[in-house]
C-alpha cells in the first residue's frame, strides 16, 4: 500500500509542471490603458488597400516589386494560371501592385457573393 502511494505521489509531482503550462500567443497583447489617445477610425477602403499592399509585400519573396505565379500560389493556393493571366494586363508574366490589387478586390468580391455566405 505504501509503495502504491509513493509511486502515485511521485507521478503527480513529475506530471505537475507539464499540466500547469499555459499556452500564450507568440506576440504579447498590449494591456489596455485609459491614457492612450484615441484616434479616429481609418476609412474601410484605406484599410483594405493597406491590407492588400501588406499581403503583396509578404508574397513578394524576391522583393522585386512584382509577383510571379509561383509567389501568388504561395500566398493563395486556389490561384490559377487563368486568373493570373486575366489580371496580368501588360502580359509581363508577373503582377504589379496595381494588378494584384485588382485581382485581390475581384477575389474578395467573388467570395462575398458566393451562395450560402
């Protein structure tokens, strides 16, 4: 009986640190403070353009200011060659920021109007 009690207590002591771990996100959230100045909300259009440019910058692996079909597919696996060619207005085999913004706007519009959503 004493042996069983000792083994159980040892198992609990060894397992406690593993069970007590708390998972957190990789970026800590800033604590809310009332001293922070409030700024007016940015227009939705400006925010979406900033988001598209940010996506463009992240997808541009070689940082040449244009996206190849491979870079677009890395950012969006559902992208097809036909879609890419449709928005590649100058037929340069790459999308400029303006061409990418048109593609992203059209893609977002297609998702919003999809049936059942």
